[in-house]
C-alpha cells in the first residue's frame, strides 16, 4: 500500500473530488482494483492522511503525532481490507479495537466517534463531525498516481 501524509487542504480537495464532500477529514482510503496476489508486488490500495488533523488530534488526546498517524493508518488499512464501519454492524470497530490493543496504540477513530456521539447533547445529535473517518472508492480512472 501507499501512504500519503499531506495537508488538511489536500485531504479536503480529495474528499471533494472523490466523495463530493467539501470538508477536511482525517483519513481517506482508496482500495486498488482487484489484483492477483501472485503478482510480484500486489497493491492493496492507498491511504491519505491529513497531517494537520493528526497534529490537532494528537494535541487534544495527549499523544504524539507519530502515534496518531499510526492510528489513522490502521483505520485506513481496515478500509482497504474491505471493512466499512458505516454499514458493518460493528465488525470494523471490533477489528480496530483488537488490533489497536495488540499494537499498543491510542484510542481508535471508531471508539472516539462513539464516545463523542454519546457525549453530545440532544441538541447536537443531528450535527455530524467534520473529522469522521471515510471510505472513498474512486474509480481507477480517477485515482491519483503516487
């Protein structure tokens, strides 16, 4: 897989281009088209991470930017593996928690989103976070070259 760590504005641009959402986000995953694993160097896909959001989250949560990027990469890898937390009835959340604990990483994205949702007041319940994790599936023709 390829990992791009870039600015929040670049993630906003990618989010707009591939998902039609004009907002900054933390991580986007771009699964590669199906390939034969017998090929010399199969590619699972690409993950793009906002360094700006990673820095903000690390500061807010009290851990290093490097730790936050690892959390975001793990989340992106799970999307490349086919998980979709918006539709899988908790399967991705379970996998993320298990792997995060094995890797001794800080709290994962899905757990944070769940905690924020539980902490919201009823008046806030209809508002969505600008930094929720995303699954982008651009067509091969629209994918960025690395």
